[in-house]
């Protein structure tokens, strides 16, 4: 908890709002069903953590955490959800 900071949380919230138009104010992109919204949020975080390359850590967050050894493709992500 000594390393916890609200700036980290705000950065995650900002990134999520930028990448998911559903979470921005004054937008037409919204979910009529809670189930669709939950699926969109889950897909965003799975893509962010397993597929998207982050220059600051030279890989994905899953690789940095030791949960995965290589980069995933979008096809791998779709296959994992099936």
C-alpha cells in the first residue's frame, strides 16, 4: 500500500475512457443491455493486458506480471474467449 497512489487509478480510468467510447460523456455509443456492456469492458481489458504492446514495459502487462511469455494476436484473444 505504500506505493498506492490515486494518480495510477486516474491514469487507468483515463485510458479506459479514451479507448471505450461507451464510458465517455455525451456519446452515442452505449449499451442497452448490461450484459453487452460487461462484455465490452471485459474485451477491452483482455486486449489491453494480452495484445496491446506497451512501450514503457516493452511488452504487455501480462508478460510483465509473468502470466504470459509471448504476445497474443487478436485471433488468439478471440480463440481464448470461445
